[in-house]
C-alpha cells in the first residue's frame, strides 16, 4: 500500500516555478528522503502534502485522503516538524508536550512507548523553557511533539539543518526506529550523506525530480569514470582541470577535487598527472574514485 501518492503536481510563486510535474509514491512504513539543495522545491512539496499549501495543478493523496478536499482528515493523521523551530519558546518542555497532546486529544502517557527513546533524553530538563534549549534538544522536543498523537505519517522538513554531527546521527537513529511502529517517514534534507540512511530517495533540483530509487541503485547508475585529485593549490587545480578537453566535469569534493571522464574517452592517471605537473601543480595525489550519491546528483544536474 501507498501512504502518499503524488500525481503531476505543479506550484509557482509569481514567475518562479517551485514544482514542475512532480509524480511519485511513498510506500506504507517507508523512510523516504527528499534530497536537494536550498530552493529545489522540498519545502513547497512538504507544505502541499501537509495541507498548508494548495498545488496549482495536479493531485496529492495522503493516507487515502486528498490534500485539498479532505485536509481536515489528513491533519489528524500526520505529524509535521517544519524546518524552523515552531514550538512555544516561553513554554517549558513539559508544557509544550502537554499542549500538543491535548490538541490531538491524546496524552503523554497514552503514547509514551513511542516517544520514550527521545523524551528520556530531554526529560531531565522538562522544566526548562523551549527557547533556552540547545539546537539538538529543540530538535528532540519538536520530534516528540510531532509524534505525541501517534501519527500514521511523519513529515520532517530539513530537521538536521544547523545541528551538530552527533545530534544528526542520533536523530537519524530515532527516525529509523519509527519503522518499528509502522510509521511512514517523509524527510527532506540538503545533506547528501543522509540519503544513504533512507529506504528510498528522490533527488530534486529546480522543482523537478531527477531520480527516485534506493540509494544503492541511484549510485549504481553513475555512468562515467571518476578520478579524485588533491593538490596544494586547490582552486588553481579546479580551474586547470576544467580547461582540459578530455575532462567532462570537475568539482570540489571535500579535501579532493572530483573529475568525471566519459566512458568513451581514454585518459590514464599518468597522462593527467603529467598535464597537471606541466601546469605547475605540486603535492599531487591522483587515484580512481568510487562515486557516491552526490556524484550521481551532480551528474544528473548537468544533464537537466
């Protein structure tokens, strides 16, 4: 069964096209990641699915209900954690939880099993005001409030943006645990390294879907040869690589520069190294690279 069904959805703001013919499904109990940079259309799509925004064209069904015609039914069945901390800053952790439980006709005790792994981490600070919490604690409180009524589907819009690496890891462990309770999780993120933690991902750029598949299958579709290079002058290296005819693309990738070569072109590492040495580069390190989902995303972007 499908928890979410999206068919040919469009959304524009004035002359800016936010979503362009978006169509895909999310399976029941799936952890689905919507991956893309800022401005790709992630928030617009989540707001449509959570009934906060109407599509200009197309349809979306959440848990069997149309997002426009049956929005009231949907709102009782979903949990939503927006990208910006939206809880009451002047209320304590306990007061925020009690408030959201009451709104949905529930209680902390009724669904404590669901939120326990998260709530236990912030319980010692339950009398602290939400506005005085750290980023990681705000995140856990917001997730607890989104889950307090045991929703069928949980929507999270860039939940780990601006959060430290340890808190990001803990948060994704919590999301994986949602599968044990049969909750469908739809999460958006600009972080490519989080894509591999999802069951399936959709890559979105400029309002269009580039691909939808498992992380492993998306990486397997990478169609070029990949070389990773490091040199003393990183910026100069990037410019020189882009001027070499046999190089398809060159882009920064952490401490390295990644270079793509079309499969039909022959270019040995030794040949490329000699070219770069002649251009005056020093401390060169070259090796064949293994692509990841970010490499595939960049490849798809260059084709669109």
